[in-house]
């Protein structure tokens, strides 16, 4: 069995960041790979904790005249999906 676990070094011990389901005294072979700053960056927060409306791109289509009714615009675009491409599209 092989698993990859993120962990940190507390100065004396390698401490897993999450619980590991292994019996006590289980023999292990450990490979240590020091993460780059990019790999250390926190993961994107869960959707429930993420306020999308505060992002700068939110509502960027608000002033588009061709998208006044967004649901109608999407239906119209999806109708094109079922037709084959011609040289004029």
C-alpha cells in the first residue's frame, strides 16, 4: 500500500497534517520531499467558504446588450451545439 500525506516538521518530528489510518507501530518507509513555495500554498477554500460575488470578474457580462436575458442567450447558444459546423459559421 502506498499513500501520500502532507506533513510538517515541528523541529523534532514529522507531523502529518491529517489523520492517517494505520495501526500503531506499523513499519513504514518514508521519503521526504521538501515542497516549493507554490506547492505549500493553501488550497482553494471550499465553495461554502468562498464568496464568489467579491471576485473582480463577477458580473462582467452585466452591460452586454446581447445578453439582457442570460437564460435566453444560453438556450440560443446551445441550439447551435446540435448543428454541424459549416464553412459559414
